[in-house]
C-alpha cells in the first residue's frame, strides 16, 4: 500500500480538459466538480435535479469566477434519461477527458428504477454502465481520457448474486448496497481490460472516499443505529473524502484498474493512496459475466471496444 501525502494542491493544471461528474450537486460530487473547475477544467455537473445542479454551478462560479461549468439533467434510475443526457452532451462536446461515475444511493427499503432494476444496483451500477457506453465515443476520441468509478469499502461485504441480482426473493438494504459497490469495481476491471485489448488510450480506475460526512456516509451501512453517533465522530468532511477520487482522476502516474482510497484504519480516513480490494473484486470470471449481464440488461453499446 502506497502511503504518500496527497492534496488538491497536487492536481495538475486542468486547462482545456472537459469533465463530467455525476451526482455533482452535493457531497463528494460537488467537491470533485469544484476542485476540477478551480484547476481549469470545464465541468459538466450531471444531476437528477436541475435546480440543485444550477445552485451547485452558481456556488462553484462564486468561489472561482473564471470557472466554466454547465448542468446536464441526468436521472441514473431511468435509462431513457441516461440516453438523453448522453446525446445532449455529445451534441455540445466532441471530447471528454474525464468521466467520474460518482452518483449513488443507499436505500433502506426495496424500490425499483424505471426499468424495474433494484434501485441501488440500478442507479449505482447499471445507470453508469449505460452512461459510460453513451459517452464512449467522446472518451475514445480524447487522448489520455479516464473513467473513474466511485466504489466503497462496503464492497468487501458484497457478492454478485446472479441468481437473484435484483433482490426479488430476499432483500437486505446492506446486502444490495454492498453488491452495487462490488459491481462498480468489477465494471472498472472489465472496462479497463477491454479498453486495453482494443488499443484505446482511455483507462478506467476506481476509488472510494472512506468514511465521509455525506448523505450516504451518514447512513453508515455497516453499523447499528446505536453505533452510528460514534462512527460519525470519525467521519471526514466531503472535501477530504473526494481526494482519492481526484487522485485517480488526475494523478499523472495513475494507471488503469488502480483503486484509490484513504490509507488509514479500515480505509476510513487518511491521505489518498493506492489501496487493496477484496478477493471477489479481483475475480475476472465474475467481472466478465457481470459485464455481459449488465450490457444485456441496459442495452449498452460497447461495440467500439471489439478487438
């Protein structure tokens, strides 16, 4: 495990780069978008609520008057919205240097997306699978582009349950959430493998924020209700939690399929560094099978990556 200090000050100049961050109106997504914009990137804030997205864009512009930002309406729980958002972005931009698949939900009760997917898997994983495919032409046409998917330490408790992928027979909010976060890592591994096989210059990486004071972080999927107040005392602010994602996105030395997170106790906090992932997250057979299942479910077109 690499243990080197890393801060926003080490983000290279992003002038001329075009970035899209999902879930950018608050929490980690806002801090990621803000930092990239403050370092010169043009940032598209992809948000489910356009009004909250506009407010976030205004807050970034107030902090950095020279920042260039835009708002893209995106509901990852509806594949029709994903398709519309991808087309709208492609209609305005012929390049995409950085796609950060950050948005996510943690649901206490079972619900489904517009297409009938279990909501946590649908939003956290399948929506981003479809979005990445929709933006793939812009990524492939941009030298040095990256796709960064945001996972969680909770992936260690996850298992891809192909026999009940959408928790129709049995539902546990923690189990479904952990499965979706494991899926993020497996998607990164398979995407990076296919990008490499196709000779693309785009790479895929993943990261997680540790224990951060965001809406999902404060729901604390791993602890009991009695333990949550104690856990919250150790939460780091969103701007700290955003650092591993920003390092994966901008560190010139980063390579494909790396996983960044805080290096502290249980990866809950600490400086952004390379961190290990679970054995299940390294299972290539599961990654390949999940890719096929996910592409089939969403209709995502990755034909551009055929070797």
